[in-house]
C-alpha cells in the first residue's frame, strides 16, 4: 500500500427529513443562491422543503443547469453571485447540479478566465465560495468528493477538475427523493456507482485488503439492492442502502493507498460529448471491454472479484473472463445496454476521434500501470461498437 492522506470535511445528513436540518449549517445572515436543474425538484416537493428550511434567509434562485452541466450556463450563475452579493450556494439536484455548483464555487474568486478551470483541469486551490448540496439522484458521489465534470459546449469537451476547497460544507442525502426518479436514472446511478468501485479496484493486488473488502461490500450491496429499488423506488431500506453505496463508492475512501485506473470514465466522457449518451451508460459500454483488452494486467483482481462477489470457481483466467460476462449480465439486468450500436448508428467515428483527442492532450499512457496506450484505447472502443 502507498502512503496516503485522508481529508474529507463534508458533513453528511443522511435519511428521511434531513432537508429540514440545513439551517443549522448555514450562517443566518447569509444570502443564499439555490441552484437547480430542469425543474424536477418543483414537482417532487424537494424545492418546497428547501424553501421551508430557509425561512428567514435572503434567498434567490438560479435554475436550468442541464445534465452534463455546461460551462456556458454556469458562468451566468457566477455573474448572478457577483451582482447579488451572494454568500452561500445551495445545489439541489443530481451530480450535474452539484458539479455545476463546484464550478461556480471555484469560479467566483478566480482571477483569470474561468474556462481555464475546466479546459486546463486546474487544481482549485484558491478561495472557493462555500456551498451545500441536497442530493436528488444517487450516482456520482459528488455529494462527498471534491471533483466535478463540466462540458464546454463550444468545443465539445467534457472534462473533470478538482480541488480540496471544493468539498461541500454539507450534503443532505434523503432517500425519499428516489421515488420520483425515472427507472432509467436509477439504472444509470447504480451503473455509475458500480463502475466507480471497479475503476479503483480492478487494477492489480496492492496489499490493500481493507480497501478491497470495502469495495467488494459496496458491489455486493449494489447487486443486492438494485432489483429492489428498481421494482419499488419507495422501498426506503433499499433506497437508503443504494444511496449509501453511491456515496461510499466515490468519497475517496476505497482509493486511499492504491493506484487507480479511470480510463473507462475518460473514454465515457468522450461518448457523452459526441453522442449525448447518459454518463452511466457510457461506462457500461466501455468498462467490460477495457477489462477484456487489459485482461493480463487486471487478471488477478478480476478473478478475486469473481470469486468473492460472483461466487465463481475455476482457474484465474477462466474466472476473470467469466467475471466480465457477469458484469455485463448485471448491467443488462438493470436495462442498461452495453454496445455503442445500442445507442447510435454513427459509432465508428468515435474510434479515431477519441484516440486523436487523447493524443492531443498527451493522454498516451493511462491506467494504474500507465500501459493503456492510444493503441489500447483504439482496441477498447472498436470492441465496444
Ligand atoms: O434537471 P432536473 O430537473 O433535476 O432532472 C434531472 C436530470 O434530468 C433528473 N433528476 C435528478 N433527480 C431527480 C430527477 N428526476 C426526478 N426525480 C429526482 N429526484 O435526472 C436527470 C439526470 O440528472 P444528472 O444530475 O445529470 O445525473 P447524475 O447524477 O447521473 O449526474 C451525471 C453527471 O455527473 C458527472 C457526469 O459526468 C455527469 O456530468 N459525474 C460526476 C462525478 C463526480 N463529481 O465525482 C463522477 C461521475 O462519474 C460523473 O462523471
């Protein structure tokens, strides 16, 4: 295991009714900007709960943050904050809204051109505006991490950035919000969390048995709760555990002391930028094929996963291959398709487009062993068509 530092200042307010508690953690004199998306919170009662919790505060709103939040939209919120002298931001939504708020929080006091935060993937280490999050879609883990993904529409770039100052001050995770989620979004969320764990776990043995067993526990729990949540999103116990899996999958804990991969995400972001495919679904298209192409590097962890999570037996080689098939089976059981051709007839152009983009950015040696080269990326995307 590598040396590591663990720092995570986010206060989690987990469970039913916790939205009412947010005023304990926002200074009473604050002017608050509520940021949200396309309006689902107006229909499912979350907005009303937030307004009730903020009685007595000076509150203004900014709506319209789209899925895969756009830089071009978010800069408008930055202008509002400066003009209206806002002190605290409250993001109410899924990963897109929370990531959007992270950008806004970083951009308010940034002195250069804020597009650089995204385009140059800056490490945000200057003063950020404090913000809280009310999560409405369990998936990304954005509620307890300091990373964000923003799309620049003008250049069709979907890029991640991060910074220690970008952790939410608090995040409310009330599983009651799941009841209004379309099935498709629940399936996306489960897939996203599942692949988050795999990006940190399916590498090579790194003498990190605690991280491994946490990771396996999250995967086992996701497999267990997925059919229950999909069948009945009002099943509170299942919803609470689904939400907790998503937070735990990407709050930084299981990645401590180990080398990680993240190439499935890098390729997946390009598929969203090119075709608008939902984030979780891009991961289900790429992940299994990345594991097939990188089988020799990842065989030991894949077979450990197969034996411990899918109860498989056989040689390492057999179990590793069967494990990948089991992953695909799991995604299909959620209604998530795993071929690019299931989403677009125009998949072929992705191959060279992605390889060229990665080469232009100097992303030519990726993954936990820096052995995912442009040739490997080409093979992975071709296998995913
Ligand atoms: O915009 P509204 O009206 O809120 O509708 C949203 C949106 O249309 C809807 N929704 C959210 N909660 C709902 C609801 N509808 C009904 N009831 C509710 N309770 O769901 C749609 C999708 O929302 P979105 O926020 O886009 O989904 P998700 O949470 O999956 O976020 C995806 C974004 O997060 C990034 C992705 O790349 C993508 O841009 N990621 C962020 C990460 C991070 N910060 O650590 C890691 C992830 O891997 C991911 O890359």
